[in-house]
């Protein structure tokens, strides 16, 4: 390599380093209030900001009368729909009987289409009624789990009638409160 090429490479590296440092400081500030949401499906992933506190359960949702994991139970998560979730210790803060859906949707903020977002409950879908929705059914999402979700149009990928839980858990040094949602098959007792 000649001197001019080496100088250009060094300058590019310095500029890139400065940009990365500036971005990482902004990202650290953003992480104070949000957490990345990652879904792995067929080797594809998407990251989205997720609030650190999911807020209360939606109006009209029915408490589970005899859940396998009652409120206050410490459990281990086996779900992998958020970074750091699989294997994390959690505490059950809500247990509900409803239909729970994986949805595909187009974010209202213009982001890329989201595939297999787990989970949204019946009470978070516009005019969903009380019957289980079929796979492929078009929906409007009322949930505000992350940026661009509330009001988004999409469709049902698949569903379950398992007991669905709200949990508090820690991952990657952050505490998530009232995380929505984890279904029963994604939870195991602590050893």
C-alpha cells in the first residue's frame, strides 16, 4: 500500500471511531428508558425499542383462576423473543386467561414489516370480539409494546389459548417490569 492509501484508511478509521463513540453515547441514554426487542425466526431478526415498564394489563382481560404459576412465583423464562430473556429469572406479576397471538404487522412509524411478534392478547386487538381469531385474519393492533405498534395493521401468524403471563425480569443488567407477554410453555419452575 502506498502512503496516500494508508493515510486515507487511518483518517476513515478515526472518523468512523468518532461517529461510533457519539452514537454509543446516544444509545446509552436511550437504553435508560427502552430495551431492544429481538425475534429470531428462520434466521431473521428484528430489533425494536421496548419500554422498560410495560404498564398495566389491558382492560377487560380475565385473571386466571388457577394458574400453574401464581402471581409472586419466581420462575425461569425459556422464551427467546427478547434478547437476554432465555434463561432469565422472572417473577410472575399477572396470570390471565385469553387468546394470545403472534402477529405480523407494518409499523405506523414506517419501519420494516415485523414478522412473528410474540405476543399480543385478544384485548389488544381492535374489535376482536371474544372468539379466537383465525391464522391469517387481518387485525389492527391496539397494544403499545414498542414504537410503531399502536394502530398498526397486520395479520395473525398463529395463536394459543395457554395461560399468558406478565412478568418482571432482569436481563443484561436491566430490569423489565410488567413485560407483556410470556405464555405458559415459555416458563419453567426455578430449580
